[in-house]
C-alpha cells in the first residue's frame, strides 16, 4: 500500500468577514442599492491612481467583470460569489483586470487579504448612477444586430424592474414591480437599533408615512444597514420625492429621543422586528 503524502495541502489566508462592506465610502447606501435592488445601472468612478472604471449592477452570466475592447474596466456588484468581504472582492476584480486583454471577461479567483475598495477610491469621492431601462448597454450596435445575442439580451431585458432614485434625499429608490411599487431607503447614517426605536415611535404615533398614499410595510437589513420599505402604489411619485426631506427631518428628531419606549411603541417595535429579514 502506498504511503500517504506527508506534504500539507497549500492553503491561502482567508480574508476577514466584513458585514458592512461599503462603510466609509461616500455613497454607501447607493452601492447597497446597486448590489441589491437596482436592476440595470452603471456608475463611472475614478480611482486614486487616476484610472476610470465603471461599476455596473450586472454582467452576462453574473460575471465578476470585464475589460471592454476600448480598455475600460467594468466591475459588477450583483454576482454569485462572496468571499466574506464584498469590498475586497471588488478590489480583487480590479487587480485581476490588469492581467486581462481588452475584449475579455475577468474570471474571479479567491482573493487573499489585501486592498479593499476603500483603499482604491478617495473616501469622499461621489459618483452618479445612471439607471437604464434595459441591458442594451452590454452590447455594441454591431453585437445587437446578431440574432442570437439579440434574443439572449431580450430575455434578460424582460426581467428588468424600472427603478427611480428620489432626488431630494440620498439612497432612496422606488421600484415599479408591476403589481406594486415599493420605495426602499437605505439608511447608513443611523444606528440600526436606534432606527428601530425611532420607527417604532413614529408607527405608534401614526406618522410613519412619507406622504399620502405611502405605507410602511417593513424593513430589511442589507450589508449591515437598515432599509425601510414603503408601498407607494397609491402615492404620487413627485409628492413622495418632495416630502422625503421633511420625513427625514422628523426621523432625525425622533432619533434624538432618549426616553424609554411606551408599551404601544414597544409593540410597534416588535411588529417591525418580526417582519425584518436579512438579505445579505
């Protein structure tokens, strides 16, 4: 019987798990939105070294990234892999891009501890997310003329939910999902426990709506950030957009309360917690 090999299998250092992966970046809430509930969107960003790259919601096959024929690097947020720190994953894709010839996808490999997105982007750097009605931006005009490519693209386009960002507050996005329209507002600027208390106070007082026709239906936790959700089927979008700053001001005032929750407020808080889910 052959002797078992005494050589130890080579292992790689594992990257630390980071729940709030985008913390410290200027638009943490918008990055969460691109990762979780904006169907088709792109955002050009400039790295510290001067390179311009494009963050995108999704690429064909849920790929990690690609280098366009013109050399521009695209990095996707909605991917199948997660090695414990999404920020490190994204930075690793940018590292891999330097080894990829133009016109080719970037194949993800297991990252080791190293630079994170926060190390590559200026902390206060802001960007504009361009929301698209479809994924036609995936292909050039010539590629879209190919029958097979056009058919595959149409199949993906049929699954796009139209998403619109509120203009008066940060990180609030309305999504038309056919039967219902939902407003999801990522709130990285407040502690989760304090936010729950504040929403409990508002709900108990009947002031948890943003404008007429809006209904708070719950909240979820995404990447360490609380995201309240309103159903806005019967609301006028322009009214919701214009009323959002006043609601945020009310919420911030409520956050400042240090009083113990009343029995009614505790019940409201328990109801919110019972319907809360964590999606990442």
